[in-house]
C-alpha cells in the first residue's frame, strides 16, 4: 500500500530564495506549455500537442536557458508537463460527459505552490545525510534542506514533492509499505449520518458535536480580509496582510483535518463495519436556479439564494468530503469495511414500521412517525436506516 507523509522544512534564507525560484521557473514552464497548446489548436491546422512532444523539447529548453530551466531537475519538469496534460485530459473528459468543462488556466506565480519529483534519487534525495541526526532532503539546485521529521517514514520512499503554504515550506513523501496487520475484530457494526447541527450521529444514539472551525475564526478572517482590501498593491503592508490571511486559513484547515482524523480513528478502532451516506457534496452546494418574474421582464423572484449560501458555507465548514476520505483510508489500513449507501429517505423512513413520509420529520431534529407513532432523534433514525441499508449491501455482495 502507499502512504503519504508531510513534514515541515527549515530552509535557510538562501534556500528559501532558491525554492521560490524553482516554483517560479516551473510555473513559467507550465504556462509556456499551455500557451503552446492554445496557439497550436488556434492555428488553421487545429494541431493537438501531447505530453510526449512537449517533453521532447525540454532538452532544447534547458540548453537555451541554463540559468533558469537548466538549473532544475529534468524529471521534475517532466512532472510539471504531465500535470498540464492531466488538466487537459480532465477538460476533455468533462466535455464528453456534458459537464462544465473549465479550460486549463494560466497560473500566477503565487498560485503555483507545488513541484513534484517522480522518483526519490532523481533530482532529489530523502534523508540525504543519514550520518547526521538531523534529517535533510536534497533538491537539485537548492541543496540539503533541514526537515522537522516528527515521525518515522516506514517503507521505501517513491515520490517527493515540495509544497509552499504561506511562509512555510513542506516536503511531501509517498512510501510503499507492506499491508498492515488488521485490527482485532470487535463484533460491532454502526451507521453514521452526517449533519450540520451535529457533525455526525450514529445508530447507537451517540453524537459527535460539530466544531465549526470556520465559524469560530470568521471574525478574525473578516478583519484580516478587510485589512487586506485596504492595502495598496505591491506594498510591504499588503504582503504582510496576505500572509496573515493565509495563516488564518491554514489554522482552520489544520484544525478541520485534526478533527476528521481523530473522529475517523475512533470509529475504525471501535467498529468492524461502518455504513455512511453516499453524499454528492458538489451537487448539495450548488446555488439555486434563478426564478424569472413573469410580471416584470428582466426581473427575478426570490429563490432562497441567501439562505442556501449560508447552508453551503456550513456544509463546507463541516468538511464531510475530507472526513469520509480519511475514514475510508483508515478503515482500509485497519482491515475494516466501509460501505456507502443511497441517502434518499433515510431520515424519513420509520425504522419500526417502514412507513416513508416527509411528515415523519416535522423539524430538523424530531422524527415522529405518522404511521405507528415512533419517536426519536431524526439523525439517529437516519443513521439506523443507513446501517440497515449498508448491511443489506454487504450481504448481497458476499452472497
């Protein structure tokens, strides 16, 4: 199996400058390759340029510009061209499927924050000074950079990436490991229902509170954004304000990740089987369609967009997608089983008599079956129905 590790780097002032130059030059390579593809297709011949053709030009590009493009790893530049190729592949896939395409865009210097090295030892070297107790990673054109390695790396390192987040620099590794030993069976099965009022409710009647990290930091973020908007462009004050906003967003993101990891770990340790809703989060946060006013040409009727925007913000703040991804990954490593089920009517179906009706849920928290009179918390009912549907899917898969 493949596992990722992320460590904070401690570069010197000169190394920070070199890392910044590396990102700038890879960004320039990305934008140049994108421009070449655009120009070739706009030509009367409608020529399509592929990765192989652009990769073959790297040798000439490096020889023509030895002080910039020739300074960095050839393999990392190939990875940047593959990144552009993947962007175009995703664009054409969306065109064929009828989705909103989203043509690949040029990247600004401040919006290009990652450089990939496809193989450890080719332009980079993890633990480049093994004789030294301080861990270092070496990058071609940068040197040996100190790393704050807070946990051991298990397995053989395959790929290495440099990532910039605000003022901080990180190294991201992927390592190939043997399959871990599964956790001991507990005999417990559970269903979970994701929510806003509570982060999740389970079929045992327990609740995990929603920490609302984004809402708690909203006041500070608003003040920082206002301060940023008052700054003049290309000023030291603006650069400091940008860093402050980035730092606040990073804190919120890290807190959300920490909560997701801890919650998922508790579930995986306690239960052999976990069922959850197969949520289409991208569809859930879409803005409502406009309602033209038939009595006033060019006018529109109220469509609840303001309320929906608040709900979308709460869904994004909860981080359901991140949590479910982490839960699936941890369950796979621990030998647990996770199944996603259709979420339709899970909170409207009575777990006692099976009656389905919107009237069974008179408000956000209450479930009161109009058929048999069963009462419970609506999220607990939803989690119970999710578990039942998950067990049915598991039995059908095994049978």
